[in-house]
């Protein structure tokens, strides 16, 4: 579906500028994709050398655009645009609009999950700077440090710090090399003792806006480039450990075995059956370790991580309890020890109604068919929405593919998204002024 002539008189920057900016965003996604901890694929972990390279690139782009940039105590990279006042010099505006997403990735990731949102935020700030737009709020571009939770199973660590939630026991979690999260953060230049400084203090957060690829097939199936996200489903993540007894693969009779992997495997298939039988539930075991992991030794230990999601929190929690009961029963029947470590629980989130409406209006004015949908994927916006008005704009991604090198968006959809984001900023600004929050520097 192509967009009809834009129907609004909105003061959007010329579409030529927006198209140029979209082209630059695509090129920058390619540059960021080269910031990887694993040659030949895209893997960018929390506080890693690849993340440092990504910060270096962002710092250059932000400084070029005149943004003041910094890394905060949690390792989030942030760039701030102060709108000019009537006199032209930057004045302290009233409140700040945050636009961004995450910079970390899963293992062997695609190049758009996270960075596209950060770079769209940067492009909005660049358009505002070029247009000398006298907005009634500052713009802050945020590149969150740890949304996926790959290195420490601590998803949303960066957005939790910005939302003032702190970190608690997460700081003592260790990675595969025995390095604590706190030490990794210190070595990276962050400060685990000052996470409270990441929050925005007494400054008003006008809203948090996260542009992101859909990571699903819905927009493509409906033939629309953009989706207005109404909310995100809740999720539970946990680590389960089954412990049996190692033994000789050739001499221990089957009836005498306490095979940890066989117990874990039975659990995995029962978890899958539970999800297939529960409408709207998705359950995944994406991580499995076993010891001693030798072909001719009966597995003594098997540790797996589960991820359960559902739009309704009570259904998700009930399914989680059922799954834990089955795991304990399987362990008992097989003479295994069993323990669970809870890693993460985030409830379902509904995004801010006003922001959703302004996004929908912006999509229509830009000439696109509005399509609303909930997110099956987790996002930093879920954390931010607990404290601030938050919303997400989804971009169509080919085949719905994500968390995979084949992840792909089109430049024209990125152009459509940037056009809509700018219109959203204008609507938000007009709304603020109408409510008596004057543009920066105006006599009031
Ligand atoms: O797992 C998720 O939903 C997100 O990609 N972190
Ligand atoms: Mn992801
Ligand atoms: Mn993401």
C-alpha cells in the first residue's frame, strides 16, 4: 500500500530531507553492525568491546548533530538536543522527550533490532536541530545498554536504571567468565554505585517513544509499513537445573540411571505441550547446558532457561506454576534433584492512550493506513511505561524475521517512520503549548 499525498499541513521537514535521513539511518545500521564481539556475525554484549565501538560511532554522529552526549552510570549512551529559544541560544526547556531503544543484541543477531530505534531517534533530533524547531521540550536520544540480557540474564538493566528501579542482586550476577555485572560495568566506565543518577531527577519526562521493528509478520500480512503498538505481553524467565548422577554409558543399566538430560528433555517436551494447549501462550527453552557433556558419560546435570509469555498475566503465572509442578514431579520420578532460579518477570503493559492516539493521528496524516497491535516481544518501553507516558512505533520487517542475520527493513519504511515520528513530535509540542507550556524562550 502506498501512502496517499500527505493530508496534513503539519510543518514536517521536506520529504527530501526525510528521505536523505532514512538513507543515512540504513547506512549507520550497517556501520553499527560491524561493532561485534564475534567476527562474521552480529553479537554485541553488555559492556563489551563491541559496545564501546558502538558508543564511539554514536558519539561522533551525535556531536556532528550538536547533541551533548554522555554514557550514564548504567552504561546507557545518551544524546541531548536543547531546542533554541527566541534569541537563538539554547535555553533550558521544560521537560524532555526520550526517543530510543537498545544497543545490545542477541547472539548472531540482525542489524535492526535496537539500533534502528536509536538511529531514528537521532534522526528526529537532527531534523529538529536543522529546522531550528522551537520545541517546548528537549529531545534525548537513548541507546540502552542491556535489553536482551544475554551476558547476565538481566534484561532491561539499562531502562530499569533510567526508570529509577535500581539493580539489586543483578549487580552480583556473574557472566560465563565469572565477571560480576558490577565489575564489568566499572571496567566499562560505568558506576554501579551511582545507578540512581541515571534517572531524570526532577525534570519532567514528557514521554518515552521507542521505534522498533515488529519482529513478527502482522504488518507485512496487512500490507502496511507501520504499526501503532498498544502494549506488550508479560514475560517470565527462569533457569531450571536437574541434577542426577554421572556414570559409565556402557555399564550402567537403564533402570539404574539418574540421567539429568533425559529428565530435562521430558520437561521441555511437556512445556511445549502445555503451550500448544494454552491459547495465546508461548514457551521457549532457548538455552541448555549439560555436564560433563561427554558422549560416553551419563549426564549428571542439565541446566535450561525458560521464557514464557502471554497477554494475560494470570494465565502466564498459572502456566508457569503448572510447568514448575511438572518439573518437580519429573525430577522426583527420575530420582533427580531439581531447583529453579527466577531470572525475570515483567507484567503485561498497556502504552499511554494519548501517545497512542497522537501516533495514530500522525500515521493517518502521513497518508498510511493505521494498524494497531500488541507486542509479543519485550522492549525497554515496557519498563519505561511503568513510570512515564510511553509508546512504540513498529516498522514492518521482512517475513517477520528477527533475532536472525536475515532481519531486514526497507529504506522506504524507515522514511515513513521518520515522517510519522516527526509529526508525533509536532503534535506533542502543540499539545504542550495548548496546555500552557510555552515553547522555549517565548515571553510568558
Ligand atoms: O526477547 C525479547 O522479546 C526481546 O527481543 N528482548
Ligand atoms: Mn531482541
Ligand atoms: Mn529489541
